[in-house]
């Protein structure tokens, strides 16, 4: 197999396949620059009041499109097993209704519904839920 050093034809063939990266000829550049018209002077500047009147509607539309980020809070709580199973049953029911949801979404929907109740209905709903001992449940001893 001939190498580039021993075969000058190979060198010229490689050089011919590489695209040339040269700038435009100097004569052509000067013609292009001369053909372009000189830029016109900028129009008179707008007053500060006119600028702010134009800028405010644009800023308002950007704010409407992108709502502010809501800060999320991570929390943990204890829930009785039967209520936890009810939560899973609600999730399964939502899947059957073609609207799957996460546990947190179901809980947040419940909170939203509680917030719409009047005072008497809210107290009745809380009275229907038994109070539980707070804190982490004790682990069963493995013997």
C-alpha cells in the first residue's frame, strides 16, 4: 500500500478533497462593502414615559404566561391501616375512571373539599375521624 510520503499523487488527491477555507478575494470584499448603502441615522429617541408604556404590557403578558413557583413542603404523618387502604381503593377507582392520581393528589383533593365546607359540616367531618396517637408506630419484635 503506498504511503503519502512515497506517492505524491495521494497527497494531491487528499488536498483536492479537503474543501478550501479561504476568505473571499480582496477585490470582491471591497466591492461588496461599497455596494451596501450607508446606514441611516437612528430616529429621535423616545421619551422615558413612552418607553415605559411600551415595556409594561410586554412584562405583564410574560408574567401571565408563567405563574410563580409554589414552594412545596415535605411532611410525614401517621394514618390507620384501614384509612390507608381506603386511599388505595380511591386510587384504584380513579384508574377505572381513566383519571389515575397519586396519593398526594387524592389527599390534596380531600383537603380542597374540606376547605369548601361550612363550619358545622367541617366539625362533623372531623368528629367522624377518630383521634390517633401521634408519632411513629412501634416496630414489632422479631423473635
